[in-house]
C-alpha cells in the first residue's frame, strides 16, 4: 500500500476569484533546498511520500510530522542531484505537526532560503513547491494568501485529534505529496511549511490549503536540534507499547480500546489482548487515543511504566511494562 500524503480539503479558489495554476517546472531558484521524503510504514505494510526543505548544508531537513508518522525507515531524495540519503528522525512535535530529519553522510547540500512569516498579508502572492502526486519530481503551484491565523482540527485513524492554530491559508492548488514543502513569497523565500493530510490523518472544517508559519517552524526546529524535549516536543527514538487503540463508546467508560496487538511487544508481554481497555499509563489517566500518545511521548524506549487496564470480563489489572522502540507518532 502506498500512502501519498494528501491535502484532504476542498480548495476554494473560485470563492476568492483567484485562479491558482499548477505548472511543472525545473526552475532552480524556487526548487533549491526542496527534497522528496519517502517512508516505509512499520506496521501498515506500505509506504508514504511527502516533501521537506533542507535547512543546513550538513543535511538537517524540516518536514511535517505526519510525513514521517508511523515510519520504520525514511529516505530522502534530492531531485536536483538524484542522490538518495538515509534519514534519522532527530525529533518531532505532534501538536505542531513538524519534524526534523538528519540525512546520513550528507555535506554541501543546497539549502532553502528562509524568510519571515511576520508581516504577511491577505492577497499576497505565494508559490508552493512539492512532490505533487508522490511522483518524486517537484512541481510548482502559485496562488495567494487567503487568510491568516487560521485554525483547523486534524484527526487520525485511531480516533485521536489535534488542533493546529495560527496557520497561513492559501488558495495555491496543493496536491497529494506536497506535505512538508515550502510556501514561498515573491522573492523565493520560505514563509511557511505546507501542512497536509494522509489517508489516516485528515482535516475537519477546512477549505483551502494551510501552511505553518516559518518563524514558528524555525523556533521548533531549533529546539529539536538542541535536544530540548518538552511536553509537546519529543527528541530521539519513540517509546512503543505495541498496540493500536480506538476510543471507547461514548456510552462506555473512559479509556481506549485495544485493537491489534504486536506479538512479543510490551502490551502482549503484559497479557493484554484485543478488546481490553487501557485506562492509565504511569500516573496519567487515559481517556482518549490522543491522551495515550501524549503520555507515551514523555517517555523513551527502555523506560518502565505502570500500565492499568480492564479486561473483557471487566476485571482491572496493573502491570509494570518496559517500553520498546517503535515508529514516530
């Protein structure tokens, strides 16, 4: 299964009376520092494709978190040279939908020219560059800024959701695969990171395309590179329970329902099976899939945590489990 990271919103170019034309181009000025990101999805037997921007010549790449979410391996291709690099996930923020990658054995890379998102105006001309359609070839689309300080809700395929706020809205015709690519001003400077959705990560109540302001993105990238983790920024490898979950029924108790269980994983070793309801992790109550992800992200592989759950017969259990290493959240 190939999951091309897609913008799952309806564009509103006609409503604003602006035509956003998609043009295939090899223009080096707007494509400099833009790369293609390919991931192997660890437990979905598939792959996903998106875009990223090179922020240092030694191979630090900024992209959307959901581009690398669930990945077992990540490869980055520089279209201008056709060189392929293995990438390590340095860190990420689910709440901010950003991630930093480090390309292995990279040097002398062309970098994107970063601008500022301060002072942006509605009606301002913009250009988006990305891996439209997941073809591995960069394309360019033009349009305008149609809104500022926008907020949208994104939902994942396990019932979790996040609210992304302070976004730049654009009618540039973003396509599947453009996630993580740059939104540029008229001078070719990056003013935003195009954020989009995969088949398992969708927008609600949204119309045009959206970008994370570059000033915010750079601040978070610097925090990740410096190794300063927080409640919302995860550094390094991801702790792993080895389970998929879904919300409980609205009429049921708090907690998340266990779906698939990875054989030999921490949850399996603790004796949980499908249908159990996880209600606590360490000292935190777990009421939703989002709460479980948040609780895990403050931990790292090898940590011992207290897991609380109720089995199918309604009997409560508590066990200490040692977290494994798994894909980014």
